[in-house]
C-alpha cells in the first residue's frame, strides 16, 4: 500500500487534518506520495511537515509538476 496525500499544509487546520493520520503514517513502512495541484510550494510544505514529524525522508515523494501535469484531454 502506498499512502498519497493530496492537499498542501498551509494552515494549522491543514496540519490538524494531517495529524489525524500521522500515527498510520508513522506505523507504516510504505512510501508516501504527496500530490498537490502543481507540485511546488504546497507539496514541499507537506514534505517538510512530515519530515519534521519524524517520517523517514526516504519514504517521501512529491508528484513532479503536480496533478496539473497529469491531466489530459480525451
């Protein structure tokens, strides 16, 4: 199982949402993919927050260029 986190950590409210699953993230050995609209500042803030919360940096990944780069027209 791979965890994916699809919102940036901008506010204390955002951090509180992430804190609700922090035990699951800490207990797991699975990779964590951080997904945000463009894969820039929001993703980096989430990455840094999880690292600060003792999540192994080797498990953290940011979806390059975010969701915007993965959307295509049929």
